[in-house]
C-alpha cells in the first residue's frame, strides 16, 4: 500500500512542497539582509560577528542538515555517513566550521529525540567546539536556539560548553600568502585585502512561510511530517538538478548584486548556487560562450551535458553571462541520494564541494577570491 501511495502522491507532494514551502517577499528580504549586515558592522554580537580570514584560515560552510529522529521524516538520515566523513576530513585538515542554519529539524521533532538519535554527529561537531573552530548560525527550523530562554543551556548540554548562536557572520579578509603576493599586482592585492567582503546568513529572513510563521510550523509538524514519515519521501532532489534558481535564490542574488564588493552566502533553499548560477545555468552560460567562439567540440560537449541534465527538454534561453558572481548557496546536507554539498573558503579560493558515497569529496566549482574581487569591484 505504501509503495502504491508513493507512486500516486510523489509528484503532487513534491509540487506542493516547492510551491508552499517558500513565499519570499523582496522588500522584506532586502530590508532584513541590510539591517543584519549593519548590525554586524556595528559590532552587535547578539546578531553576528566578524571573523578574520588570514593566510592559515580555512572554513567549511554546511547548512540544512535537518537532523531528525531517524524515522521516515528524517531527511538527514541517508546523508549522515557522508556528513561524518566530511567532518573527519575538515577537522583533520584544520578547517573552521560554520553551520549555517537548519542544522536541527525542530519544527518536526523534540530536542530530546534529536539529541538521542544524533549522538554521533553531535560528538563529531563537538571536536570543533572544543578547539574554538565552530560557529553556529540559526535558520528558520532551529529558531528555537534563540527564541527559547534556555536554548543556550540545551546547547551547552549537547556540546559540553557554551556555544553562541548568531543570525549572521562576516568574513574579513586579511594578509594573503607570499605566493599570492608574488603573483598579484599591488592594486589587485589592495582590492583583495580591503574591499572584498563575505557575508553569511541562513537566508530565511523575509520569507513569509519561514521567518517565524506559526502556520508553517504547525503544517510541517502536524501534517507534513507524519505524511512524509509514512510515505518515506524526501523532497530534496540531488545536488545537480535540472532547475533554474528558485525565486528565493533569485531575490537573494538581486540584493547581493546591489551591494559593493560583497559576496553573499546563504543556505535555506537547498539549491547549490556558485557565482550566482546553478549548474544548468552555468552550462547554459558556457554554451553561449562556446558558440561565440565557434568552438565546435566544446559546443557538442556542453549540449550533451545539458540534454542529459534536462532529459530531452529544451535548453534555457536566458542569457546568464551578465550576472554578477556575488551570490553563493551551500545547498544542503540532506539530499535524497545521500549526497551533501557545502562551500569551502580559504584565503585564496572559494569552492562548491560535494561529498558522495564511493567518491568522497569532489570540487564541483572553484574560483579565486582575487578574481571575484576584480569582477565585483
């Protein structure tokens, strides 16, 4: 019976999930992001902090784990092995860890059940906490950490020491490596050091269905979660899907494009974005470039990739070449195939990465901060 219902209800459930899970309002998103960024600039540490990105520093950004109770509604369950492998790698290689919201699925589950069923991943994160390499940002599904007056105590109980929770984080670029200095002009170095800013937040702000909306929480907890648990349906499509940017991601991009020398990194939508493009959008941009250059082999290669990705549908007609590379999205750690995606940031590079079973860590996209600084100046 469950299998029959899965076949019948899968498409309408996925459609409803995409349609009703997000109602972004541009004016509210623009205002919320601007206000939060100003709070951080004013050193309001209740809202956020500024971290240095100097030569030895490396950051991994993961979001949207949605850790649950290991039942049919737990989107994180299949991705947990890849998440654990990734945390081992980043801990051993000296990365600092920014958890960018919706780490715990507290709309559907009690904190007690999440803690009980996720001891392994909490213990793995605890290693970063113990070495002051862990930074936690709230999302809409774990607003509990800031809204509950005892939230700080529950976190302390999980990690054995106090963990501050922020609405956002700014990365301030510091001194670059000697190799970078040798291969960079003084003007480029100045731009890279003093003018490029990185702003990270979960990205739910201004979303009428997410930003503290009581009905959304009621629907998810009382209707969606039991149905999902019974049908065992995970609505999070694999990392490289065939979609254009969601409406919410487009609005996030539009805000970032209005800022000066700024990179915005969010989560929330579960859709990886790199340099303001999803994977199929990047392929479409590259196809236009290959056609302009009359590169026959490259055209054939990209068209094959697009056709495989879109499964015979028409390619997009939008021109993506004019977009500023100002917006990035970490994707999520709960894709239905068990993959997870994230953003790596070093003093020289920013990368979109994927961890998958059998392959481990893959770099999907990568560019240098100096190139971004030049493109955004």
